[in-house]
C-alpha cells in the first residue's frame, strides 16, 4: 500500500489573547495605548482586559509525526484538549501548522463539525453541488451521486429547503452523506456522529467501513472507543498535544485506559466527606480471590469476589446494588443486580458489607472494567461509580487438554451461551 498522508514533526502554537478588534485603526489605537501603559480605550467601564497576555502561549500540537497508508482507517483518541481536532483541521487545510510538513495524496472530504462547508442560506440541493465543486468534482459526477446522497441522508422532503431551517440531526445526516458519497480519496470525520440517532450512526459506521474497503482512507476522531476499536486498523493517542502511543487498536485503547484510570488496582476507596450526606455511599470496593487475598488478575473460570462496603446515614430498607462488566472498548458483557435475584438490601446506620461471588469468570482473556451503582428506586441513584476498577482475566487450560482458549476482550469466548447473570453470581450480605 502507498502512503497517502505523511505528517512530519507537526506543531501548532497559539498566542493567547491575540485577537484583533476587527479594524486596523482600532488595533492601532489599542497598541498605542499599550505602548504608553494606558488602559485599553475600547473597554467598557468596569470591564476587565483579557487581551494583555503576550507572554502566554498554547502549544496545541508538539512534534507529531505519523503516516497513513491507502485504505487504512486511523482512529485518533485522547482526552478533551489533547489536540485531536487541531490535527484534523491542519490535515483538512482549515489552518496551517506553526512548524512541520504534511504531504497529502488525494482529495480530502472533511466533516469537522455539524454543517462544515454548508451555507445556511442555500438549500440542501444547492449545498450538495457546492460541496462537490469544492472537492473538485464536475456537475456530471455530482448528478450521478445525487439521489444516493439524498436517500442516505433521509432528507428527500426537505432537499429544497434552506439548511438553516434543518435540525442538527438533519444537518449532520446531509453533511456526512455528502462527505462520504462524493468519492474523496480521504475522509476526515471528527466527533460529529453523536448528533445523529442510533440508527443513522449505524448507517454511518457501515458506510465508513465500505469506504475503507473501496481503498479509500478514513481518519476518525471519537470518544466512543467501541467504534474506534471496531472500525480502525490502527490508532494513535494524543495527550497535551503530543503523540504518546500508536499501533494496534486494542493495545492503544488499553494503554489509554491505564493512563487515565486512577484506580487500576484491586481496590476503590471513597475519599470524600460523609458528614452531612443524606444519601448512601459506596465507601470501598475490593476484588478478592477465593483465598480472600486482594488481586486484579484472575484466571479464567476462577472465582471472583467483589467485597463492597456501603455507608448509610440512617436505617434504610429496599436498597438495590448493581454492577456492570465492560471491555476496555466499552462493550458490556455482563450485568448483575440485587433486584435480578429478588434480593433487597436492608442497610443499618454506618458501614454495611455486601459480597458478590462470581463463581466462574466465563469471559475471554483480556482487561475489563467494573462499574457499580447504589439505588433506592430505578433512576434514583444514591451513588454511581463508572469504570472505577480494572482487572485482567488470564488464559487458563480449563479443560486440561494442553491448549489455552483463544479470545480477546471484544466479547465472550466460545461458551457464550453459558454466560447468564442468573447462573453467574450469587449474592449474600453480612
């Protein structure tokens, strides 16, 4: 495969507060006042001057380098502010890098935010032709794709309506349809699919997969790690503007979780204040082996004990406790709850202990997250802990055949049909 995108030591620097007034004469007026150590003459009385920040710089990207081959789907992950959108804007030529070089082979269609490249006063039909012209396509080429774009976006009734009257969902449907169907060699998609409904998201993901199979290249930014894991051939992670990891999606996503999970040990402990609390709190959660020793690695088919300490401000009855087991890419593989077992917690004032015994861990080898919830009624959360513990399931010759079962953390193993929460767990309170 040939390289279609080559990024070499890209950096992007912003100087904070360096926004002009809009006219040269006013900029000159502000500059002259500053030279004489006078206040900004354009400020209203009592308004604070936020523009005097000449010495402050923000490096949105620092020395980022990578290559993307033709037909590759590259996922880009990272926390908010890591530099993902800045990178895509540079690749899409919306903004220029401060330093470094980019080589791009082919036409790029970008969907960086809802309605990118759309003119609000033009109709959906006119915007399709406008976007096609921007991509360098002839009217004949656009005509061949027009019906397919409209059908995919599901906006037939509104195609001759100005897009300023579209809902955000309609906007993003048409924008994605245009970007994906007008035959770009490279499709760049930022976190915009979250605007659409679930059915349309599935269509978009399927279309991106089809685009990649056709030999075109896709760059995808998303906080939905399950989408990234399922679609991408390779993943890069950005952190504070730097590229910190690149390679296999499962490996990079696992490393990303390890870096961003404070409690990746065998225990969670609540550090807040309890005085004045009116709701129950999960104070501590420990993962124990069958010998009662704490651990965060468990062989397949072994027992896992989740020991939970719950604090109650007073005597409370009919409390419910639940947990979720998810893969590192966000796929839920097990749910357990007291109400499923028709078991109600009767909490005494102070500390209470609840144990969940999973007699046989029947999931594929890999890393998993545990989330916990404490409820009085459905929807009435007293305390919810999302992905608060991470643990590993280790391969084991459970059938004593000399062979280790194969699998990965994308889902259940070959005995998925045995994996039911009613058979998986027993609950007892102390």
